[in-house]
C-alpha cells in the first residue's frame, strides 16, 4: 500500500525521523512499491528500500537521526 502523505507513514518512521528523512522514506517506499509490484513480498522490500534511501543521507546517533 503506497502512502499518500507523511501522516500515513508508520509511527516508527514518523516518531523517529526528521521531516526531510520522512519525505525520503515516503518517496522511496512508493517508488519501490511500484517497482516490485509483481513480488509477493513487495511491502517488505519497499520498506527495506525506503530505509536504505534514508540511510544514504542520515545516520542514527544515539536516539536521533542526523544528516550526514
């Protein structure tokens, strides 16, 4: 299920990532959702792709995610 808005993201994403990182997550997830439409595990793959996209620009320091 693609996400229409940041407010639709899982709480684990909304409550921990900065706004810009949430935007990255949303875009990457939705793109991967379309890209892997034929896979049975596409939701799992889309979440993995989205986290990988966030980790390209952000790093977790303690409890906070900060830009690289």
